C-alpha cells in the first residue's frame, strides 16, 4: 500500500520531475492532480523550441487527411455515378456517402492520434518529430473501432436530452492515445478515459473551454496568434494526459 505522506520523488535519470505523472490504475481511481492553470502554464513553457515540431505535424496531418478524403471521394464518387445510372437513386447515394465518411474516419484516426502523441511526448520530454503523425497506422483497426464507437455513443447521448452526450464528449478525450501509447483495446481505452475523467469531469470541461478560447483568440488575431495557440493547445493536451495516465515507464 502506498504511503500518501511520502515525499514525491523525481526521475533524476533524465532530469525531469515526474511526481505528477499518473498511471492507468491511478488515473481510473482518480488518484491524480489536475489544475487547468498549472497545465496551461507548463504547456506555455514547453512551447519554446517545440512550435516548429507541432506545426510540421499539423501540416502533414492536414495534407494527409485531405489526400485520404480526396481519394475516398473519387472512389465512392465513381460508385455514386454508377448508382444513378442503375436507377438506385438517392438511397444508393446516401449509403455511398455514409460508407465514404466511415472509411475516411477510420483511415484518418491514426493521423489524429499521431498529432496527439506529439504533444504527449513533448510533455513527457520524449523525442518526437512532425512525422509522428504517420507512426500509428499499425493500430488503425482498434483506433478506427474506438473512434466509431465513441461517435456513436456520443451521438446517442446527445439524442438523450443532450447532457449524456456532453458528458461522454468530455469523458472520452483521452481515450484514443491510450490505444497507441499503452496498447489498450478500443473498449478498455474508452472506459479508462471515461472513468478517469469522471473523477474531475468539470475540471476537464473547463480545460476544453479554455483551449477553445485560446484557439478562438489565436484565430481572431489575423490567424497570426495560431502560431502560438496551436502548439500551446497541443502540448496542454499532452500535459493533461501525462498527469492522468503518465507514461509506459510509470505503470
């Protein structure tokens, strides 16, 4: 049994304090400390020297996701034309559109997780680069399944008087990196994120609102502010993840 009065220890091997780094077990139990102000403050300090890495990742993500969407649209677009010629009409078009959206969502899931992992690795003082966005296609199946299940549950939640949807939308924000970072299955990752965030749900809701305001402020400043806003938000997400779930070296 852990001693709650024991002084926090530091990882002197790499010179980085990890006393606030959690683990999956501690995160699910709510045994972690999360402060919006401290998270944003640390993220701001870590943007120095890391803005370029995040922007390279963001550009690669944007180009790759647009390319995937374009290819899938071309493929399903050809099918749509065939559908009209064969007299299947709007039903065929609707099914093809749904299929295209589904394939795009699954195909782009590893890119989104790769972008998240850049911020997480910076928060953990691990080496990373913009090409991290391409590093998790080996997990495309569990990531795709988790993304689809998450969207379905959140959608159903919004149909059920909205509040359940808002709850799940916030509760699932840390789920997908757990698949890439800790090799959890889709449902295990969703549940780990939900249980952990539920312990401090309102704090994470406030955190997401603050990030949204940061992005809006960056966009309003003739988009120039996004030079700082995007890295700040990405690293802040990474710091939040570290505080809750730590790293594979803290399990």
